[in-house]
C-alpha cells in the first residue's frame, strides 16, 4: 500500500507479532492507515506530520522519546501485557494515553483507539472528516464524545463484562448548572464553546485515572444530553468515582473564567453496589444527579436507597416530604398519642388506641406521613417501625387494658408481618390489630388468611370505619372480626337521622348475635353520646370522653 504524507496514519513500533493483525483491523475501522516503523524507518516516520497515533511495544521507551519530541501532538498508546506500577509510571511520564493488553476484544480495541484519537483536540476535525460513517454515527458531532445511544450500549457491555469478571464499574452523570440561563445571557456561540471546553476538561481529568491494568484509561465519555455528560469508569467503585468527580469539580473551579463561572452537578452510581444491570446503574446515577440539582447544584451525590423517592417527587415540596419520610424511617423516631376506649356501663377505660405522631418537622400530621409512605412504597417499612415502637409502650398501660394498633390494608401483604408481630408476644391477647381503611380491602381470601394466622397467635382484630362505604357488610361476614368500630360519620348522622339510627341498631344487633363488640368512635357531643348508648353500643371513643395524649390521658366523669 502506498502511503502519502497527507494520509492520516498510525505508527506501529515493536508491536508483538501475535497482536499486530488485530491492531491493524481496529485501525482500519477508525480510518487510520497502519505503518510499521521497523528497520531504521523511525526517523523517516517522525518527519511525517500526519501521524495520528503511535502504537508502541512496551519495551520501546528509549526509541519513543525522540518521536514525541518531533511530534508532540501524536497520541501514544502502549501495547503489551499488564504493566507493573513502576513501568506504568514511566510511560505516563512520557505522555502515554492508554495501554492495550492482548486480552481485549476487537470491539474494545476499536473503542479504545477511537477514544484516544478523539481526545486529541487537533485531530477532531480529521476524525470527523475522514473516519468511517460507522464511527461518525456513534459520536456527538460537536464534542467528539460518544452519543447517548452508543453510550447506553457501552454501559451494557461494561456491566456484562464486570459481572463476568466480578469487577465494579461506576457511572457519573454531569449536568451544567444554569446552562439555559448562560445561553440566554451569552448567546448560543458562547454556549457551544462552553460545551467544547467542558468536554475537553472532562476528558483531561478522566485521563488521570489509573485503572488496575491500564494507563490513563479515561473510561468512556459521552454527550449524554444537551447540557449533560456521561462518564463510565470500568474498574472503579462508587468511592473511587467520587474522588475522580471531586478532582473534576476542582478543575471546573480552577477554570472558572474559561467556563463562564458555571458549575456542574454530578450523580454517581456503581455496579454491583447499586444493582446488577444497565438500568440499575443508569437509574441510580439519574436519581443521584437529580438529588444534586434539587439540593442547589454544584455538588456530587452518590446514589443510595434513600434516594428512591426522587423518582416520585415532582416539586421541591414533595422532595422535602419524601426526604423527611426517609429520615423518619432511618432514625426510627416516631411518637404516639393514646386515646382511651371506654366501657359505657361502668365508665372504665378498657383499652387505648395508639395513634402515631410524626416527630419530623416537615411532616405535620399522621395523614401526611401515611400519604408519603404510600407514594414511596414504604408502607411496610413504616408499619414495622410503628409496631416495634408501640410494643415498647405496652407495659405503660393499666393491667389488663387492651392496646389497639392500626394496620394499613397494604400491610396485610407484608411477607414479614407474621414474624414481626413477635414484638408483642408474651401479651398477644392484649393487642388488637385495627385494620384501617377497610374499604380498600379487595382480596378477601388473602385478608381472611392473614387474619386467621394473627388470631391463631392470640391477637384480636378490629375493623375500622365500619359503615363508611358499601363493602362493610361483606367484610363483616367474611373476616369475622372481634370488634367493629362505627365510622364517625355514621355516628354523626345517627344523632340527627332516624334512618341512620335504625341502621346502627341493625349493625349492633347483628354484631351482638355474632359475638362481635361494637365501638362507637368519634363521639364529640353529649347528643352523640346519648344516641349511641341508647342504641346499645357498649364501647365508646371520642374527644368528648378524652383527647389523645401521651402520657396516657385521664378519663373524666361521664358528661
């Protein structure tokens, strides 16, 4: 093959014979003509100004030094077995950009050589004009970095490789803070210049990473979005990626005048720490980046399970609430107020309902707490926390008094429910699990199975808000609770409507025949108290009798 002085060329110097054919194929795929520099041809080769890459054997340091003096813009790539730390340092000092080992696949060789070529700023135009169409299709035309689609493929490849080799890989996603404002203020030309400068800075910082067997391998860089970049770091765990990103942030600060005094937000995730698939890695880094942006920008966030709620928050206010939920679950700080359940005839407190009280300043009410837990899919975790904490308070109740503990319908699907109620064992007969929002129960066979299992352990069951909807009678027949709590709305109506009073009487008569006790809750007026006692409701609860409090409230005289 005749090689003209203007043809973009890759110089091959002392390459292991078994490796050379694969290197030549990879070079052809990225549009470079390989030229061997053997038999005294090095000096002649060094006079050529079109040498894009120099691929050199690991034992050729002495011969490479003069080449670098003559062609300082030529990117040097070392070829050979994995180096010792001393050898790696020596080649780095000479300016080597990468180290290729024989175990690399054809696709890896092409990617690594392509990345090295495109990191050499003077060659960006050369690569764009003369590289094959396949290479151009994988690159962002402005920065020369991988585009989004091919970056996703690279992530998939690296995750699979790491899974097979048992090695980690980290992904950092970077977003330019206030880029749209910068564009509006300085113009799109300045915005494009900022993107190019930041892309070069990311490349230069990434080149400083020393992988376990590679010199200066930057991982894989990409233009991830209009104002976002991606950096995939094979072999690095999350902590190693954090250190590299801190270095990047420092460089952004040092180059503030060049970069228009902009800052970057960074989110980092890693496999296998945060999952085992490409989706796990991308989702984790995306949520971590979102946390950095919502936290004010100009920061690095490492993904952790506590960030899962960010996928659900659309506003800063929602984010604050969901973060408060996570902090509550992590700290275990939850309070209670106890409201007595009073036996109507003797006017004695026979039990107390434990009403949870959030202790976080950003969660004002129990309703908000449970709403956040529902949205975040953390009802099971919240229920476990509440049961653990309220079990610690059982000993404070008067001897023989019952403890009513709320149980959300979703908790009936918690596989750990039956094991976790062991916290109450020793006094299961004193604990009544009160199923709230019973109208939300749709799977009666499953609910019946769980209730039977709880009863076998000695616990009792109450249905809350009975009479609030249409499903009550079916639940009463199918679930056979020990207690039924009349909905406060029905209690209000019974005090004013004869029809509602007849309905309450029918419910009371049915329950009495089935051995189910009826609790009239939400009693707030003497008229309501008089109505429900006249209808033979034997157990009472409401503000008129005693407000929820901690410590246990005292029961006043009958109104």
